[in-house]
């Protein structure tokens, strides 16, 4: 009997050891997979003589956000957006299956995801087009929003508290995407910035209905002080967030200078339309 019990204990120990080895192997494979995913930092070298700058925590987060391995932009419904020299890479995250993730929503996603991933929950608040503010902490505490008067007003009631999780965060973000837009981002959630004071994370905003927004996602400077920058956008209908091509050069870098406009593949902005999130 002792021999049988001993054999069972040995077998049990071997199974536990095997399970632990499999767990380590899977975790190691997942880690290597993440390391192999392209990012702005690994996929796009700076021009000769230029080095990345303005590398605060947010800009570092931006250039290390995973990109898709295939350079294919998909709409929310799974259809492919033709690439007529518009985009050079695609951010790798789920935009959902509703027509929500458009231009302003992509800019909000990047900033909100940075704050969420770094535990800065108090900074997770955005304004709806009707001027009412939605905060993630309020959402966790049970805020329920009812839209009134065809979207021009809303009423907040307090219900059951929600548990913080990535799923909860995403549900709140979908709500923000539903009721915020270029108008609210431009009017309430950002401030004007001089073009020569640009930083990664800034936005070109033409607020309106629909208007447009693109994000500055990387910058580099040479020893003479000249700066280049990289842009990203989503658009309509809802589509994945894409790194834009500079059609004048065929590359991804735009020159920062005193020109009065910024000519992107699908929209032209004025230099005076550069803005920065308030938090």
C-alpha cells in the first residue's frame, strides 16, 4: 500500500511540475510575441541626422503601442479600406463592431488608454457634444446617463456600482465615443497650442459636424533644431487608427515649419488648429 501511495504522490508531483513548465512556456511565448509586434519605434526609423525628442511618458507610450503586422485598415464592419497612398501602418487594437470609432474617438482612445494603463483614473473624463462631462470614476460609481432632447441634454442617475476591469473601461469608452466628437474635443477638452510648441499627443482639430481630428504620434529633431513629426487618424465610417503617409515625400514624416497649412492625404488643416488635451 505504501508503494502505491508513493507512486501516486510521485505522479501527482510530476503532473504539477509539467503544468508549471507548460505555464512558463506559454507565458514566455506570449512575451516573445508581444516583443516581436511592430511599433512606431521599431517600424519607423527617424530620418538621417534626426533623433526622437519630447519623450515624456505619453509619447514613449505612443511609440511603443503595438501596430498590426499587416498594413490593412479595416472598417468596423470588417470591410477593407483601400490604401490609395493614405496609410503606412495600423494601430493594433479592437475598434468594435459599431460605427463609433471615428476620428475624434481614435484620439480619445489613445489618451484614455494611456491614462487607464498607467492607473490615472481621475484623468479619465471627456465631454459630450451637449457639454455634459462623463468621468470613468463616476461610471464606476454607478452613473447612468440618459440622453434627452435629441442629444442636446442628458440626465445622470446613480445606480449600482460597477467593478473596474478592462471590459468596464471599454464599455465606458464606447459611451464616450457615442456622444463625444470633434466639436466637443475642440471646444471643451483641449486648448490651443502654437504650432512651433508641438508635442507628441497633440491634435489637429477642426471641430464641427463632422469636422476632423488627427493625432501627432511621434516627433524627431536634428542638431540644427529642425523638427519632423508623424500623424495618425481614424475617419468615417468607423475604421482602424492608421499612420498617415506624407504624400509629398512618400514617407511618414511631416516637416514642422511656418507653413500656414498641413496637407494630409484626406484632409487639410491650418497650423492654428493644433490643440492639446487638458489632462
